[in-house]
C-alpha cells in the first residue's frame, strides 16, 4: 500500500501541476474558452487509453497464471518498471526547475501552429505519460500485493498529490517542491531496487541467471514475507527472507549507483551563452 501511495502521490502531483500550468497560461493570455475544452478532451482521452492499455496488459499476463510464461512476463515487467522509475526520477530532478518555462513555450507553440487541437494533444501526451508510468508501476506491484491494498494506496496517494497541488495553485502557498521531489525520488529509487531484485529472483527461478541456489540467509522464522509486515517491507523496500547473493548484489549495487548520484544532481537551469 505504501509503495502505491508514494507512486500515486508523486504522479498525481506532477500531472496536476502540469494541468494547472496549462490552465494558468490560458487564463493569463485570455485564451478562448474553447481551448479549455480541448485540453480536457486531451486529458480524458489520454486517461482512457492508459486505462484500456493497463487492462489489456493485466489480463494478458494473468491469463498465463501458474505457467513459466507468467514468470517471464513478471520478470520483464519488474525490470522495465525499475528502469522507468529510475529514468523518471532523474528526468524530473533535471527538468523540474524549468518545467513551467518549457511547458509554456510548448503551449505558445501549440497555439500558434493550430486552432487548438495541438494544445489538447500536448495536454493528453503530457498527462498520458504520467498515467502510463503509473499503470506500469501498479502492474508490477499487483504481482506482490492484494487489490485492496493497491486501491487504498492509490486513493491515499491520489488525495495527497491533488491536495498538494490545490495548496500550491489555489491557496497560493509555497511548498518545498525540491525537498518533496527529493524525498519521493529517493523512495522511488529504493522501490526500483526492490523491483529489480524481484526481477533477478524470477530470472533465477527460470534458470536464466546463475546463483539461484546460493542463499545468503533465511529469516522466514523471524519475519515471513507472507506476514503483513513482511509483505509491506517486501513490496516497498525489497525485503526478502531468503535472498540469493546475486539478488543482494544487484539490490545494493543499484542503490549505491543511483541514490548518491540522484541527491547530487543540481537540476539548475543551464545558462545560455
């Protein structure tokens, strides 16, 4: 539930901030009211496509429940979600300081190049990207936890993200967005390392990677992965009661390579000569 909440909070905040920037710019430029409808149409179409795509992927994977093909699909999903989480976190860290400026430039270009449909496309693609990322992440989480935990986590995260956006744009309060994204980005990188380790475990089960029998320890008698706490820790930080050496090496190595780099990225706007 915690992993789902973190993902939904971050993605909903980013998406709602982008939508707020678009509407604020339209209001400042006294744009036609028809353009607002174009934006909403683009957003609704993007969310619809994301939802349909997510259901197709979910039903496709779960149609092979209990087979080796499901393990293959799960492993690929874990690795892909981990890569996507990492890339997304670093992209946002680098672009967040000038996201508003870049987005306003794209809005102005869309208004100049067409009668409004391009603006709807811009909003749809931007929000749709966030929705697609969320779909992939939740799909990976669905292999590890119950649907109830996913739903409650999604509601909690969505409420947090939307409320934060409301505070920023409607109440006019400044929130420490840099600290917000630093904390959430770090949490997502930890979650990505857990997904990557799960992918390694699946590939070892398939004998596609070596070392499947090299178990470092077994703490199942202390904290089982099937327990409530064990399940939460496994989903969120990658706790494994009997990890292999390769799993642990990938998990620790990923964290050592990504988190220090992430925290030292300045994200400053480059000075044009």
